[in-house]
């Protein structure tokens, strides 16, 4: 070891090297991962919209079969199903927007 006056400088140097090593080992955020997340969200929104219409169609068809009013309920419930799907897609888009804002705030 060196003289007692050299010790704080040695510790500061060691501290700087430890911090540099820790920073080098941190996982880097990949933009490619964001693309997969965006694609997954797009598929989720598409599926939500389609499923809303299909569920509405199934409900309308079932009611028409029970009541013998073909195609009145089928048309009404298809439209209601798509409206519900659009509402769900809007909520998903808002969720994505909040997540992106939180990520941007965390990065800054």
C-alpha cells in the first residue's frame, strides 16, 4: 500500500472502476423488443375487435333462433359486438399510451 495520503485517491479510483463495471453489466434496452411489443398489441386489438363482433353475432343468432325473429337480433347484436370491440380497442390504446408515457418519464 502507498502512503496514508494516497488511500482516499485509491478508494475513489476503485469506486469509479466498480461503477463502470456495474454500468457495463446493465442490460441494454433493445428497440427491437419494442417492435415485438407493438406487434403484439396490434394483434391484441385486432382480436378484440373481431371477437366482439363474433360474440355479438352468436348472441344475436341465438336470440333469433329462440324467438324466431331472423335476422333482427343478429344485425343488432353484430353492431353491438363491434361497438364493444371498438370500445375495448380504445381502452387498449389508452393503456399503451400510458405505458409509453411512463417509459418515457422513466428514461428521462
